[in-house]
């Protein structure tokens, strides 16, 4: 039996296929199953999304262990995850709020970008660890020194990924734009959220505001 499918998300189509198979079995057709290109693509997409979610969790756990061991601090390892996972949560939440379906590109963005955005966090954590114990002013000054380099490196990455918007493949364009959004959100989290977490909620000194570091 062939059917014309209405536009729908992968999750909606999975429920449709399962319901059709249940109706067929209830009607006395126990070996009935949905098949075809749309079914295969939908189920492959759902499998990819599930695998990427597991991949994000595994990557986050690996980053936590590496940072905790490298900085010899479980607390720094935990704090280092926050500015890296926060952009993914915000981005996925925005896509859900805009009622945008989760595609292969949007599901892959987490695992791929975690390995890039963590670089800026490591620089900030290293500067904080080296200056820790020398007083708040010297600690803020150490963080200030690495702010400009991470802004420059993030800008270069954004320009590179933004170039994919000129391509003709929709999946590539989508991935590039999502990558740029992730990089920008991660940079803002590193510049504003992470220093506050490291300072225990203490506001940075007036002469070391992150906005001035971008000038």
C-alpha cells in the first residue's frame, strides 16, 4: 500500500508509522511493517539524533575528566563545562521555541562544536589557576590578558563557518549558521558567565569589564 505523506517532523512520522503497523496487526496482518524511502530516512534521522545526544553526554563527560585532571580540580572541571554546555542548551531551546524540527545538522552541532569552544574556556581556566591566590586584582588582570586572544580566535572561526552560507547545499548552510551561533554564545558565556562563576558571583572590577576588553 502506498500513501502520500503530509509534511511533518521526524517524531510525528515515527508515531504515524508505528500507529499504522499497530492498526495492521489489529486487523489480522501480523507481519505488516512500514517501509520505503521516507520511512528509512525518518528512522535513520531519529537514530542519528539519539546517537548525537549520547555523543554530547559522552563528550561532556570526557571534557570534564580532562579539565579536572589537567587543572587538578573537580570544581574547575565542573565550572568549565557550564559555558560550553550553556550555548547548546540555549540554541536547542531556541529551535524548539521556534518550532523548528531537529535535523541532522542541528543534532550534530553539539558534539562537533564542543571540541572547538572548549579551547577558550581552557585558556581562561589556566589564567585563573595560575593567578589564583595572588589577589582579586591580579586574578582579574590575568583573565583580562586572555580575553582579547579568545575574541580574535572565535572571530576567525566565525568567519570560516559563515562562509558556508554561500554554498548551495542546505545542510551545509544550516550547519555553518548554527556553528556561528554556537561560537558567539560560547564566547559570551566565557566572557561574562565564567568569570562570575570563578569569582563566586563577585562582579569584576570596573576597569576590567568584558565590554572594554573588546575595544
